[in-house]
């Protein structure tokens, strides 16, 4: 049996030197015991043969080195042995890591992911408290990682807080930065760290004021910020109260929205709407997507809300639903350029999922909050005919819910003398899977648009 004693639990350099020498001497994995100095495994060392002395050159893919640098930080005692096994196999199978179905590769990947998550949590949840020392201020944080990540993560804090003097205390090892040098010292206890400081109240106020109740998703929040981290984060004392008040605060934000807009033209309205904060949707969206079209258009189309592409482009109906809409308009003989096109809600409502933004249907408070803009657009434009594309648009214009199937194909008189026509939203056509059904619905939509064109002609 060979025993390798590493200097510390995440001693990648020590592991690499020993592993290279062992592999060059063809020592099988089951003949190597890996231990960390100070661990109980030291007992074995007396009876064991040391690893071969001369490290041999041994080339492995860079991806393996990256993987190993992460995996050595895991708290699994088997990590060094698993990596050594992988190293031996890499000599025969250089592309081993590409085989995701291989149980060893799979296990190493799982360890890597777990370390990456712990590193992320440390970056997100370390909270420094200021203490005054003889030679000035120092910022001290207490953190309890799941894995041996402090050394690997310290560089991040050096770069981020390079001009501060700081210490991150953890049970296993502490990282200390004095503005020039990074040191690691033995572990500490929570009582070595300060409990609070003068800026904590400010930090709590900041957190409470940036907490957006309308974006609250308790489950997602707990997943991202597990409760075990809360005890070292001053702002978390506020979380239960903020969650409890979220519903009422969202309503209040909408109620307290800006006064109804006064403008001389659609262009002025569009400019004013850019700064709209009447409901919380303005926060995550890229920009307000206002209506567009001739100021004297007799025909107004109202959609639901901008989608992902509209949000980025700042124009309504330019994404996939817009392209379907354009095709149907052309088929019905309606020139898009002669109509005014807008939406019931003028900010994109979505839920972030990884890199994607998933559309969410706007609800009554948002439709109501945005209703002032739709009313102002109607007042400026005075269209003869309004077309609601879908149920949200119909609700926004009428102030009540209607069933599309029952309302479709006939005019609904409006208070200002104009009339409303309700039809489907073009995105509905994109969701129908059966090609025949999709074709039939498309034809019906084109027929609705053609009927609207004829009606407009009759009203002229
Ligand atoms: N869907 C809408 O309702 N409006 C747009 O602008 C785009 C997609």
C-alpha cells in the first residue's frame, strides 16, 4: 500500500505531483491511500510505502486539469482516489471525459457541479462586518461552506475587494487580505466573527427598498438562497415580513402609479410612456414597447403585451407572432402600414429560466395600470375600428372578460362611437400542433381580418 499525505484538503498541487509519479510507476488505484495531513489516516502512514519520488511528465487534457482542480475541493473523502483512477484511465482513453455515460466521469462531474454551486453561494452570501483594529478598519465575515472551497474562491474576493482589508473566517481555514498579501490561517469559530456593525441597518434598508414584491417567488428564492445561509446575512431577518406584505405592496405600487398622462400627440405619449413605472413590470423589462402607426389611422389593433423580441427591438409585433400576423394581414388585404398597432400592456412580462425569458400572461392589476396608456392612445387616435387580438386585449378595451368564440365576427359598440372587433391572438396559431387544425384556424383568422377590412370600407 502507498500512502500519499496531502498538505490540506484541497491540495491540488500535492495530488498532481503524487498522482503523476504513481501513474508513471504504474501503481494501481487500489494500492494508493490518499489522506490529508492532520486527518486520522496518518496512522496508516507508518506501515506504508511512500509514493515514488521522481515525478514523471505525463500529459493530460486541460479539461481534466480543470475538473481535478474543482473536484479536489469537494468534501467527499474518495475524491483523490477517484481522480487518480480517472488519470490512469486517461492514458488508455484520452477522450474519457467526453463519455458522459461513464459512471466515473458522471460521478466526477457531479462533484464538480456541487463545488461550483458552493463557490457561487459563498460569493453571493458572504457578508462582511466592519471592525476597528489598531491599524484601521477591517471587514470580517463568517461563512460555513459545504466543501473545501476557501482557497479556490479567495481570488474572487481579492479582485472584488482589493482595496479593503478583509478576513473570511470559516471552520476549516480563514482567508486574510491586507491589501497586498493573501494569507490562509487555521479555522476559526463563529464567535471570532463580529455579530453586527454600524452599516448593517443601512444594508437592511437598502435590501428592503430594492425588494420587489411583484417579482416574489418564494420557492425560487429559497432554492437560490437556502435557509442555512440566512443566519449570517443581516437582511434575511426582514424576509418573512417582506413576503407577508408582498401582495398588499404590489397593489399599492399600482395604485400609487403616476397620474394619467396628458400629451398633445402620440409621439409625446410614447415619450412619456418610456419612463412609466405604474406597475412593477417596468423593472425587469428592457424598455416600454409603445404603439406605432399613422396618427390618423382609422384602424387600431391591440395585442396582449410585447414578447421577447419586441422587448429587445422596442416595437410591437416583430417576433414570431408578429410574422404570423403580417402574413394573415397580407392574405386579408390589410396593409399593416395603414393601421396603428399597440398592446394592452406595454412591458414584457416574463419569468427568467436559465438564459431564456418565458412569457407570462399579464394579470388584471397590470392590465389596469397600463390601461391609461391604451385609453390615451385611443383618445389621440380616435380610430373608427378597434381590433382586439385575443382575450387580454378584449379585456383591456372593454374592462371585462369576454369569450372570443361568442364575440368573434360581430361589432361591439364602444362609448366613444367606435366599434370593437374581437378575434384570436396570432400566437395561438403558433401553438396548434395539428397542421390541418392550424390551417383551418389560420383561414378563420384571415377571414376575420377580411371582414374587418370590409367593415372599415363601409364606415369610411
Ligand atoms: N404578442 C403581442 O401581443 N404583442 C406583441 O407585440 C408581440 C407578441
